[in-house]
């Protein structure tokens, strides 16, 4: 079973937990979910190299998730029809934050899946299949 399949099993529960949570609570919920996925994956995976790669990917995803709890302000400058720069302010929260977090998870799972395929191909070529 891939990490993406493990995530799909809990997607509804995770989406519900993240949608109503503040950023700090969302980061904790997401971190717990990433840990759960990694433990479930490692219990089923036999290759040490694949387990190590999966652990590295999840550490990167968890580090990226902590960025969602950062408070800050973004200024966006653009031109008006008169040529003056008009500043705008934006803050990532709610649905945008949820999409960012789910996108980070999907990216980590996709990269790990590619590593699994590559290690499977290497193992097959090494065994002469």
C-alpha cells in the first residue's frame, strides 16, 4: 500500500479536522497524520532504503507544514490603469491554507511513490528480472 492510498483512507477525517482549526491546531493535526501515514507505511514496507527515503520525505513535509503557522503580511504591488503602484494585502488562511497543506502532502507522497518505483526497478534489474 502506498502513502497516497494511506492518505486517501483518512482524507475526509483530515479535511474536517483542518477546515475548522486555527493554524497551530492545523499544523498539529497534520503532523500527527503524517506520522500515522509514515508508521503505517513503514510497517508494510520491507526495504530499508525505501523506508529511509519515506522518512526523509515526511520530515520535509512536516518542516514545510510548520510554515503554515507563521504570521506575516504579504504586499502585492500592481499597476492601476493610471500607472501608479497600488499596494494590496493578503493573508493565507482558511481554504487557502488547507489547499497549501494538502498540496504539500500530495507532493511528498508523489515523490516517495517515484522513489518506490525507482527502487523496485533497481531491485528487479539487480535480480535479473
